[in-house]
C-alpha cells in the first residue's frame, strides 16, 4: 500500500524504548527519565520536533518500531541482522558484552564462548543477544532462556534458574541493584568479543525522511557543541 510522505509527516512521532537504567527508566511520578532520555529530549528541542516517549518490554518496543510509521527506537544495538530493518539515525553510546555469573558459582568455567553451551544462559526476548545465541547454535529452553525483560532475567540468575546472564559493561550494576540484589555478588566471567556493542537511535522504515534528517542533524550538532558530552558526564557515563 502506498503512503504519501505528507501523510507520514502528519502522523505523530513516537519514541519507544525499554527499562534500561541509567540510559532510560521510569522515574519519579512515572516520568520517563535517564541519560539517553535527556539526550532524546535535547535532540527534539534542537530539531524543533515533538514526540511521545514510551517504555515497554523490549519485544513490544522492537516490534512497534519495525511495523509502525514515524516510530523511533533507542537504545538499539546495531548488528548485521538488524541492518535492513531500520533507518539508523546515529550512535548514542558504546558498550562491551559479557556473560555474568554469581561469584559463588566457582564451578562455571568458560575459556571460549562455546563452553557456555553446557550451561543455561539467560537473555531477553528479541534482544540482539538472543539472535547472537541462536547464531552460535544455542537452543531455546535447552541452553538459553529468554525473558520478557532484564529484571526477570536477573531474578532467574539469582534464583538459580539460569547459570549465566548475557549483559554488558555498564547496565548490569543498575539493573541488579534495582531488583534488590547486590552487584558485589556477581562477576563478569567472559567478554563476548564479536558481539555488536554500539547503541543507536533508529527509525522504522515507514518514518518520514524529513524526520530522520532532522533528528540525525540534531544529534550531530549536540555532539559538536558539547551538550552530548555534558549529558553523559552528568549521568557519570
């Protein structure tokens, strides 16, 4: 079905994301807050655009961004499997990926990624980590288990339902602490070297080109004038 550019531009712009502190989370009075949320609001102001920002479980946000016109998603890991599914607006942050385990699990030994196949790895449904696990030959409900969100995944790790959690270098501390667990009880056991590590802002394929252009230029300008760096510094990133 043909949809005119004018019709797309008239449709409300919508940003979707997930709970991922300190980047994005539901704060006081149910207000969406976080480092990247603050950056998104600065981008909207710079580009003279208005938009809603909604937090959902990751699978819902991801599918919404794949199917709904004028929808922007963040913070999205960029990988080959996703390259053709979105218009990539700009890089927001860089991470490294890891397999985490409880320090008490001295029995878990991983020298290469395939060693993890003998354990149960926790991840989040529709996350790039799940795609990565499938590509490496992991089987759902055999040696990997996908949860609806990170809080569920960490609960499974601490309750012994999975042996490892697929996470990254920054967010795990915030997520674990938010669920009432002690980050000191965890160790990043293995770094996943060939996993995509750049977080992006991306637009659905049905998004108006003018919207993508304005957002891309606004992000570039914030990086040039120092606002981007100031926001990350404020959030200790």
